[in-house]
């Protein structure tokens, strides 16, 4: 893997207009820290310390698999400012040292789990959220960031696309795939309830389709499948009509957004994180990747349906309205060709 891509991304993140000084002499607790999105946040904070931009900032990383975490964060294992704790967030969390910020990003976000482990999927979003809010209340944290999802919007009426934070569509609670979207909705309600009753300073982010180095290429999501195809020199395989539209946001852009909401977002409110300028049909994304790497001589082909356990979304179009987060200082910068080029070069 080409680790220089992550280094370039970290340079871009650290150069963004985030007030990194607010993390000086603070401890940040991150759940699901080995996951695709939060791992970039761990690396960002650790880079602040290593580069001496700030001092005495500690990351406590809660992970389900400490062996994988040690591989992901190998270069920081001897750094006293990183502590790895192996535990399920659905179990009681007991940490004695003072916590200043909490980022709750633990989740089974891959659609392949919705059919095979729906109970595990919803437990993290509900029980895990409650457990971490208890820690936040006990430590009187400065800010608590909850990772929700664009899936909370459900099937939106076409008149509401692009989708604002106040727009909601239909979710069928008797469809097992709703284990993710409904529990993410409930997680948001839990957070807002703790803010209302106990004054825990929560903020919510709703990431749309985010991609980049570190994402699992076998998690079942179509853009990960496409990247896997290109890296392995395989024709890109479409498992649907490809007519669904999605807005794709590169990981470094999204990471900056997460930190801006954590530090500058309004308590009790949610923010869309996505790149509406990078919205394409799935079939068009496949052709973009083929055309971006002509030397590989790949083509787009029709394939079999999704594997067991994967439950496909029926939503045809998802476009975020990001005017709310624009007001607190964030705009995506990486276009779809640049972002997927960086991603594929990382895996090569």
C-alpha cells in the first residue's frame, strides 16, 4: 500500500482552517477508532503531536480488534499519547482519566451486516451511544460528536433533493435493512435527549458516501467493489442497473468536516457531510474509473446479484445540501477523478 497518499491527505487536513490549538493538553476518546472514517481522525490528532503543532494531546482509541488496530496505527505504538483499549462499546465503559472530547464512530456501516447481523448493527448505534453519553456526562466533556448517516433520510421525495438536515423520507421499520437507518435515527434522538436533559454538548454528522485510503475493499459497497476491481486489474462488475445516483466525498475532505463540526457545530444539531458537486450515477462512476486508467484496458460488465447477507438499498438518488456546514466554514475540495485516483494508487 502507498502510505504516502495518507501523508499527503494529512498535510491537507492539517492545513485546513481548524483551530487545532483547542486540542492542546486535552484527551480525545474515539470509539470504533480502527474504522475507515475515525482512523483518519486518530492519525490527524497524532500527527498534530508528532509535528509539535500542539502538545500533550492524548487519544484513547476504543477498538474491537486490537491486532488490526496495531497494524493500522503501527507508527504510533511507542507514542505515549496513543492508548488502545480493546472493548465492545455495548459493554459498560470505565475510564478513570479525564476525557475532554468524545467521538462516537463505532458502527457496522457495511450493508453486508444488515442481513447477517442486524442485532449487532443496531446495538452499537443504541447501546453504544448510551454508554458513551454516560462517559461524556461523567467527564463534563467539551464536545461529543455522534456519527450518524445519510441513511436516516430514508426514501426522500424528489422535491426534497438536494436534502437538507430537516428533510426526512420514509423508512419501513419491518424491513430488516432498517436495522441500520432506524438505529442511527434513534442514536440521534438519544443524543438530543441527553443534550436536552443533561446538557451534554452533542453534535451530529451525517456522512454521505465517503471513500478513500483505508476503506475495506470487501465491505460490499459498490464504490469499494469498483476500486477493488481496478486494483486487481479486473473488469468493473455492475450488480445493478447502475442508474442510482450518489454523491461521493473524499476522506480528507470529510475528516476536516468532522473536526469543524466537533469544534464549531451548534449543540444539539446535525450536519450533512458530502460533496454534491461529485454526484454521479453508479454506471457513470464505473466508466470514469475505466477511462481514468486506460493503461489497464478494463471494461464495464454486468455481473451476478449481491452476495448473501448484503441487502441492497432501494434509494435511487441521494444528494446532500451542505449549506448548513458551509456557514461554519467547510467546503469539499477534492473532485471525483482526483479522489478515486488517490484511492486506487494507495491500494496499488
